[in-house]
C-alpha cells in the first residue's frame, strides 16, 4: 500500500471538504478556506507544521518541475501541481517571517458551465464578439479565472476558432474534441513573459487571445493593438468596479498619452465584467455578484470624457433591460430580494453602502 506524502494528504482533505484554498505555514495550524471562510484544522488531527516539514512539502511539490528554484534563496514561487485523476492545484510558495508557507488553490477538473456559476444570460451575448477587448475584473480569489475559462470553453464548443492563452500558471485544461482549439502557454515555462507572449500571439494565427493579467503599460498597449487588428482579446484586471478597471488602465500611461488611450478603449472595449464571491444566505456555498458594463453609444460617449465617468453606473442600471448591463449594487439588491444573500452581507460589500441602504428601505 502506497503512503501518500503529507502535503498530498492535506490536498486530498481540502478537496474532500470542497475547500477553495489550503493554507499551510511553519509554526501554524493547517487552515482551509471553505465557502469563503477560513476553517482551522484541529491540532489533535494535524499538529502545527514545523520548518522541516514545510521544506519537505515544498521539495515534494517541486520534484517534477524541469526548472526548480533554490529553496534557500526562494522568496515566492508560483506553479501548477496535479494529483492524478483527482484534482489540479495552483501552488504559491512564500517566505514568511523567514520561514515558509504554502497556499494551494484548488482548480476543478471540469470547466464549469454558465448555469453552474449562475452567470446571467448576457454572458451568451458577450461571447459572440469576434473582436475587441473584454476585461474581467475583481480581487484575488473572486473567481475571475473560472468565469473566463467558462467563457472560452463556451466559445470553442460553438465556433471553429484558435485561441492562445497566456497563463501564470496554466490552470484549466481544454478538451481537444470541440469545434475550436486552445494553445495554452505558461509564463516562465513556454514563454518568458506576458509581453513576449502577446508579441508571439500575433504570429500564431489566433482568433482569440486570453492575455492573462493586464498589469503594465506595454502589455496593455499590445492587447489594444491586437484588438485593433481583428482579434478578440480577453484579460483580467485587479479592480473592484468598472470605473476602477478603466482607472487602473489609465494609471499605466502618462498624462500626455491618456486621451489617446481613452479613444482607443472607447472604440475597442466590448465589456467590463467585475465579480465578487459572496456567501449564500443558507450557508451552502457562494454566489457571484456581478457588475457588467456593456459598451453602447452612451457608455462610449462617457468613456471619451473622464469627467462623465461618475455617470457610468447609472447608465449601466438604465441599460439593464436592453443590454443586460448592471451596476454592482443593482445586482446586490436583486440577490437580497431573491433571498440568496443577506442584507447585512450585501451592504458591507456595496460600492455605495449608504445609498444601498436607502434603496432597500433601510434609512
């Protein structure tokens, strides 16, 4: 009988308990994130992890990588790890207080469908775009990668396209039996950087480029250029609102460049989707709360003039029935009215808490 390594056993326990994350740290108890909340494993079941155990776990996780980092000089490292036929994990190794920690994000083996994620009908319209830019925003752990993978999976099921993804690291795996196909490239493994991956992608006959995180001036410039040459570009941004997403992009450019970038965004942007995972009122899992900005003539006009950006949330709300757009607080209100999340959970997550309280009759 084969005895599994301790870290593999912990990953299996996390998987069995439907945890989204496993947190292991030197000198601390083992913890998991389940339905958004941190759950601590009893020290009677699993004692605190010592430094030797942590280092041994890291060596085990790294053992099959072709280019292993030097643990003695390691500060942080991200990579993909799999337990055959069980689950995939995105591993982040970090140095903490001159010791080590491991954070493992569990990745489902099957890419979830829209209905499993409770994504609205407008997502079926968004994936019909043939060119332009779609931005998926949200904080770390908000499910951006999962929603983006679900969108791409829908596209390749429906259309004979070639998609190129740039990932750090590769998470979901796409079937080769669909109408479309996906060439997945891992940063640091298949290509040196997002920038180089975007340059390469233009020579790889893609219809769709999933550009990973829009994190710097050069990457954003290349993504916009790709959208201008007839490609559909999908990228993630760390932001909590549609306006915040555009502000994040603008901040990557000098003041003398921003007017030109606003014009190019106004022309090529197709949609901004912002999401956050919130606990269900019944305690049985989480649900995604969404802000969805669909570019139309009114939104395009507002994007061109930054002085009108504050009017975009109202325009999204007013366009809900016609375009499927919605502000974050508008969706929170719907979730409360449908008894899916509590009012208390909604108000602490609202973009404008005081206005939100008034709109739900809580003065």
